[in-house]
C-alpha cells in the first residue's frame, strides 16, 4: 500500500521518538510530536488525532510497508523499540526494492550524457554505491561531503514547498551579531547551497530589496495567508549566480577583472578546478607559476576562496582587493605575534 506524504512524515517522526531512549513516550507525546512535525514541514495546523497515530503504530508494526517495527508498550503506558538499534530508515532492501532501484538508476545513468541532466551524475553515483553496499555488504567507495546535524536543514523541505506555492512569509531572523531575532516579511524565491551551508534568497516586502538569509539563523517561519506573493522582476534565478562566488551580491555592484598569481603547485589545481567560470590563463612562467584572471562581482565569499589557498595565491589587481588582502594578512600577523613554540 502506498503511503502519502503526511503519513510518511508521521512514520519518520514516530521513528525518531521511539529511537530516543532518553525520554519516555506516551501515545499523547507521539500525537504532539507528529502534530508539530506536520506544522513545521507542511504548515498543517489542525493537528493529528489519537486514532491516526494508533493506526500509524499498527501499520509500522505490520508488513504492509515492510517495516515490521518492534514497537512495544512498557509500564502499561510508554512506547519504545524493543530493539534499540532498529529504525525504519535502516531497513534492508528487499530483492524487489533492489531490482526497481537498479532499473531506475540505470535509466538515470543513461541521461548523464545530456547537458541538461549533467548535474544528476553525482546522484546516480551515490545510488549505485548504496545499492552495491546493500547487495554486497562492502564499505562505501564514494563519499560525499556533508555536515551532520547542520542547523537549519529541517527548514529545507518547508521552505521548498513555500516557494513552490508562492507564499509570502514572515521569518524570524537572528544574525550572528544580534542578541535577539527580528521579524521580516519576505517573498521567497530560491534556495542556494554554498560550502555545506544553505541560504534563502528573497525580496523584502517593504521595498523589494533582494536579501539572502542563512537557514541556520532562521528561528521561525509563518505563512502570511492574506498577503499575496510578489515576483521581483529584477531577480533572474537562472543567471543571478553567474557573476559571483557564493550567495551575496552587493546592490549596484558591477563585475570587476581580478588578476592573480598562483604558485606552481596551486596552478595545477586552479587549472583543473577554476575558481570561477570566467577564469582565463594569461601567462605561464618558467617555474610553473601562472597568472590568471576572473571577472566577477567582488564579495566576501570570493576573498574566502582566495584565503583558503594560503600562500599559493596572490591577488595582483584591482588595487582595492590587494589592500583588503593585505589588511587580512596584517591581522593574522597580529594574531600570532605573541605565540611562542
């Protein structure tokens, strides 16, 4: 039997609760947890009934979805898994599951040669690796960069749905320098990932200024049901990121030509993995070092990329960028001047 989206959210919520051995869960606690999860992820305010959660527990115990969850009642009141290592997310694939997944992965693999499907290559590789692990019980060959328990990831799904439904939102946002979160009414447009951190790009409802919000600094989201969503004609999500690194684009800023030197070692790396799509090789020196240029809007993310290469990169122009990098280096020197080894 297929399970609808809300039911799957409830099953996963119940699963998370029953895996938590540091709390005793009554049926009322599970009802409350499921209601909160549906509100957070889907904006559903009517809650979940006791009968619904009781039915969920029956389905999870049964073979209808293949869970066979070892749910037990103890002290005549509390629910838990009799097997503390059990989780519905760790279930082994059946042969039928494996065959269907293998077929789907093979189909996706055939699309990788098309330009419009180029970005699914890593997804296909991940699926193939996971299937091989399942059938052969071997260690993973492919590892994808991720940060466990990254704050704000729980907002990805609800924000995605709010954007799809074109809903105006009031978010409560707390920058690192602020003591308290402040409310902001926005029109959300797109989610963007940069270096394992997620951002929401949206227009301010006050003046349509385009803003970006780090998801790990959003403390609350409310849907403004009576306030229509508005599109920002100045925002083109297809091309907005073409002339920047990262997510921030200063208002009114124009692309600048950045010339930089790279050491012999870093040059090899930079050639195979350009800092930006506009990168050009201007000069190759006898010692293997190179002069490159990129053309983009200067922002803090660009400087962070240059700094990540340490002494292997040096900005040559424009002058303001050279001065900025010098100021950072001087601060580093002050930071370490009292360190003795």
